[in-house]
């Protein structure tokens, strides 16, 4: 059945074939095919047990576990192929854009996400604070770098955050979340004829992150906490104190993406000495002030807010990855197997994103809106048709219903 599903979808066949050299033999490669197709088409929890049921006559849960934890296939090669395919697709989009006079803005959103777990025996799990739950929960925290350029959106890197005590128990070197973020920035290879804007929430704009961005030629656009110091000539106040010192007459009204904002902006320095533009802003009708900084002093406040809103693309990725691609479903204990599962999930996401971009490029309506979910549902429909066609074919060849049950529903 796996072969029938793949044969009925040329794009999926070509995509999977690109990874063939990462696997030493045919059985390893067929496990890879089954795993990716299972992640894409299964509607239940994408645990090993669930993925074993995704394809009639597919691999058992034990077999899939051996594929993750024991088989000697090349994880780095899989990532190289995934990135090469996405990078090639993005470079074609940049060439088609034809904007060589002004660098195209590339957004690299740095964020972290908590994947809740129930098994305390799972390697690397610990109690972390959950902003959505309002208390600590057991799980893994992944720090990610997410690229957004010309409508394309996909992760470029991800690293598991482990608490210091956990690292010591496992014999690993400890790295804080900002240090993992710095590593992601340093490992990112900028695209040609582009300007990279690093987007972060208020937990990440440390002096070290600012220094790293400056060293690499990246600009940082970030939220900052209300107690962050901002200095201009004669004044050195927390950003929240500026809202109290300023008169109503100095605030402007702007519209960004159809939303109205009250803003005040000024150029100054942080306590670290970095020169930045500060934008104090709040949405019309809301009382809460928000504080953004940008190291690109040439940008208007409206552009800085608009650029910062791109950061929510990473939240969309987290939602899709957890709900539809199995990021939150893994239950294996071994950290090596967990990292392989996440890598394969990233491969599945890459397939959906590439197909989404190609569907948009061929759409008749220039304003067409196509989501990853649309692409995934199309593939799920193709897989169901393949199953029905298989049953029909068996019946045409005279197989009894009991035999068909044994072949497809064992």
C-alpha cells in the first residue's frame, strides 16, 4: 500500500527520492518513506503505534522504533537534503523577485516552544514554566530559528534546551536559551542580496545577542521588557517610565496591517551601549503598552511594527507541527531517537511548505490563500483513494473479503 500511495503522487515520490542516499539499503529507505507518509496522512496521534496504523500493511511499531533508535542511517545527510531543497526553492523565488537594487528583507524569528510530556523516564524532560498553562509542566523545550522570506516560511534550525542539572547528569555541556539562539544565528548562512532581520520576543535581546547580530551584519527587531533602560541626551529611564513622562501630544496615530496604533519613537541607546530606535506602542482600544527596539535606524515605526508582526509565523509553525505533524506526540525515551523523530517531522513540514509554494505559484487567482492544512488534506485524500483502489483491485481479482481484511486490516 505504501508504494501505491507514493506512485499515485508524483511530487511526493520525487521529494522522497531526493533523500535516498541518506540510507544504506532498501529496508531503511522504505522505513523512511513509511515514516514520512505516516506523519503526513495519519489523523490520530503520531506515536509509533499510531504511525504503524497509518498505512494498511505498514511497518509495526517495533520496526519503526528500531528505525529511529538503532538503524544506522545518516541524520546529517537528511538535514542537508531538506535544507538544500528549501534553500534552492527560496533562491529561485529571490531571482524571480528581481529586486537586486535593494536587499530583500529576510526574517529569522528566534523563539522557543514547550512540548509537554507525561513520561518522567524520557531523556531530557524537566519541569518548565508554561505561559499558556500558567504553571510548570513536564516536557522538552526546543529553541528554533524560523525563516520567513517572500511568503515562504520554514524552520532553519532547532536545538533542545536542557537544564544545567540535566546536562550534568547526562555529561553534556550546558547552554542557556540565549546561547542556543546565538548558535542558531551563527550557523545561519545568509541568502544572497538580502538583509537578515532577527525577530525575538522580550526574553532574547541580551547584550550577547545584540553583539552577535552586529558581528554577523544582521539587524535585530525585538520586544523588550518594561524595565529595560533607554537613554537619550539628558535622560536615562526605563521604557515604561517614558510613557509616564511623555505628554499626549507627542504620540502619533498610525495604521499597520489595518490595525490602528498609538506610537512614540525615538533614537537612543540601551545600557549596553547599542544604538537603537525605540517604538512605544499600543493598539487603539487597548490599555497595554508594548515596547519594540530596532537596530536598523532607517526604518519607520510602521515598518518596524510590521516587520515584528512577521514573528508570529513561528507560532503558526508550532501549532501545525504539534497538531498535524507529530511534534508533540513522540513517546520514545531515548534522546537520540527523539531527535531523529523531530528531524523527520521537519522533513514532512518541508514537503508541505514546498507544495504550498508551488500551488500558490500556479494558482490562477493572484490573491489565492493556500495553507499547509490544505496541502495535507489533499495528500490524505489521495491516500484514501489509493486504499479504495487497492480494495477494488483485490475484489476484481477474486479475493475474498476475509483475505482483503488480512491484507489491509490485520
